[in-house]
């Protein structure tokens, strides 16, 4: 059954957690979006909601097969002929649960209030970027906010490589000014950002039959903080895939080890907080291998006692009886690759003191029919440096030899270059000083956003980003400071009013 917007609003209204939270008109839509399936690649439910919303208000809207949706609204009285402004946010969210939590994301997330914070029960919150969409919906819904003609672009699959932003039909847009809401710091106006590219390395398993008489063991790494591959990469947290590589290497230096499967991480742009391997050991050698692993595990816990104090490494007997295992050569290549891949911050940004410029996150490792796929994402403010790291990954695969291949996957997303002459920035800075009573920090960010894809493809586009305080993105700890949203919403309205000409 397809509920009308009104019916859906009524059904949600029965359990509204944010009913008394300011800005109410924004929180209403955030809560609506939060009760819909928004995991990347599953935006249909949320896009349906936005399409119903637009239709119910007689707003022009365009939706494509990727589930990108554009909603347009004319300028208000006195702003009919003002320059059109593109607004942008992404519909999808990273769906991640706390360890041990089973959650059905098809019904959205369960919001809870925690003082000034909004969180979700045991899962990511999706304020990244549901809040950006909620701001847009509140503007589109409003009848008392002065604003120029709006073109609201809500993209799908941003969190899995900006697929929506790359595919959205920019010919539908006429604006040469743009505001992006996919930012997470209230004190900053975003005036530039990095680009990124992802790479997948395939390692053939060269499957063989398991040897007779070996015992299976499962190595598990957990309890890590993980986090976002851009915002959190400089914290030097443990990467569970890299740590697993070290444990496997140590085990294989001690005695022959059969590897049946390995896994780690949840998504290429999330720092992996968990990893596991199923290995097989000769009964006579098992004690020595387990002791070697335990020694290294103690070293790892010591190395990361500050950055990742809750690291857990366990090795336990397993009942699993794998039908096949990696050939010895394939297992050796796998561990080689796991350990040679660059991980974390690669270069500092000397133009913006305190910023890191180029980083790589080994984000995801899965065992498939053919072998192992390791996916990593390189982020950089400088395209040539990004390409240099990509080349390094290609060369590691080349050196590993037969059965190992690397290739770029997804888009090569460009950076959004800093433009000191930006009129949008000047207007937004004035508004910020007026509303917040202080000057904003102007930020050229380390993270890769969809902005570069717009600035590169719309000639002369003048763009900025406005943020709200969000924390621990892409992790089940994600939270939104709603008091910040209550300060930012008047800023957004003031910027709208200031964009008359
Ligand atoms: Zn995100």
C-alpha cells in the first residue's frame, strides 16, 4: 500500500521523538526521513517520500532511475527574478550497527534524545545527510521564508562513491550559485574540498583442498573505534584489516597456516573496526602459533593504547570445516598485499596548516568465489598526489605477481577548488556575522564531497557549504547537536533572504 504524504505524516506523528526540538519545521522532516530506508542503493523509499511531498505541494520535480531527485520552487515575492540557487544534500546514509545489534534498516532508524544530542538506537543516525535534506524540505515547504528560485538536488548513493552525483542530470539545473548542506561543523563555511578515488585489489585464492588433520581457528579483531576515512583518518586509529594482516604474517612465520577466508570492514570509506580470519593449523604447531599471535596481539594493544583503547583480539577453535583453502602461494600473496598497502595519512597539507592532504583508507576486505577483494579509498586536495597513491596500489599488485590485479573502481572525483573571489562566500560570511554574532572560519576541507562534481561540470558555479555540528559520522555513535541545528536554521534563512541579487 502506498501511503499519501498526509497519511505517512500522521503515522509518524504518533511516535514523534523530536516534536519539541527546535527548529521544529526541520526536525519534523528529519524524523520523517529517519523512518525510511536510506541505506545507499536503497533510497527508493526516501525518494518516494520526497516525490510525494513535491507532488502534494505542486512543486516541479524530476527523478531518475538512480533515485536522485530534484525539486524546484520559484522565488518568493520580490525574489522572482533573483539568481537561482542550487541546494544540495544526499538522500542516502551509511547503515552500520553496534556490535551485536541486529537492526532492520528498511524501517529507518530509531531516534533517541540524549541531552543536546540526537542519536539512533544501536545504529548510525543518518544526520549525514538526512539533516541536509530536512533543511531543503523545510525551505520547500515554507510559505514565510523569503528565498530566490530554488533547485534542490538530493542525490543517491553518495556514500558509495558519489554514484548519484555523477549521474544526476545537471542540464535540469539553471543555477550558477550553490549551497551544499553536507557539512558537519557549524563554525565553518566550506569553501573548498578534496577529491577521491577508490581502488580494488583482487587476489586469486587459487583454491586447494584442505590438508587432513588440521584444526580450524577463528581470529577476530574488534572493539576498534573505526570512523570516517576522511574526518577521522588523522587519529591514527587501528585499521582492523591491517592488524589482521600482521597477525596472519606472524602466524605464518611461526608455522604453516592454511587460510580459508578473511574479512574486514563494512564499506570502503569507513575505517574498518572489525576483521576476522578462519585459519587451519597442525595440532602439533597450534600452541606455538597461538602464542605468537598472542604476543603480537599484546604489542598491538600497546601500540594503540591511546588511539584505540578497547581493541580486542581473540583466537578460538572453530567448528567450521572449510571445503577449500587458499593455496600456500595465494595465502602468502594475500598477506603481502595486506601489509604493503599504504594506510592512513600520507602527506600533510602545507597550504592549510594542520590539515592532512592525502590519505588512503583500506576499508573493505571480502572473500569471494575467486579469492579476496580489498578496496581502499584515496582522498586528496591535489589530484596528482591522489593519482600517485593510486599508482602505488597498482604497482603493489603488479609486484605481487600472477593472480593479483588492481583497478580503479567508481569515479575519480575531483576536488572543489578554493575560490577567494567567491561572491557566495562573501554573502554567507555577512549573514553568518549577522546571525551568529561572530566571523565564521572559512574552511578548505580534507574530505571529498560531491561539490567537486558540480563545480567541475557547471561552468562558473559559485558554491559554498554550510554545516551543522554532527559527530562520529559513519559509526553507530553518530550524533547530531540539535542546538546547533537551531542556530544554523536562522543562518540558512538569512542567507536565503540575502541572495536577492
Ligand atoms: Zn557521509
